[in-house]
């Protein structure tokens, strides 16, 4: 079965959702804390996109936990993987 991807947020627009201005306006570390993510947890980030939330999740779970970041768009995963170089538990 072929997945129709024309309704998805295009990867070439990922700069809109993953930028410095959004980082200043939205405290993802606080949001992750509100979600209840704690050190040692195993977290699935479904629909990670370009990985805007991934670093905050990685920091929250610490060395004892890990994050699985998944997306259905190959190009979004490629963008998220660029951040993974410094995220050892993703």
C-alpha cells in the first residue's frame, strides 16, 4: 500500500516550525516537564518532524533513558538525524 504524502507538512518548510524565534517563544524544556517526562524514562516521539522537541526530551530522560523519534517523512527524519549527533540517547 502506497502512502499518500501530499497532505503532510512539507519537509522543505520545516524551518517554520524549527527556528530560533520559536525556541525563544516556547520553552520546550518546561513543556516536557509538564508532560511528566522524567529521568530514566523511555519516550516515543511520534511525528517528530525535524526534531524540534527531541533535544528537550533527550535532556529530560537523561543517560538512563532514551527517546525513539519517529516520523513518516524520510526528509524530516534526515533533518532530525542532524541533531542526533549530540543526542546520545535518541
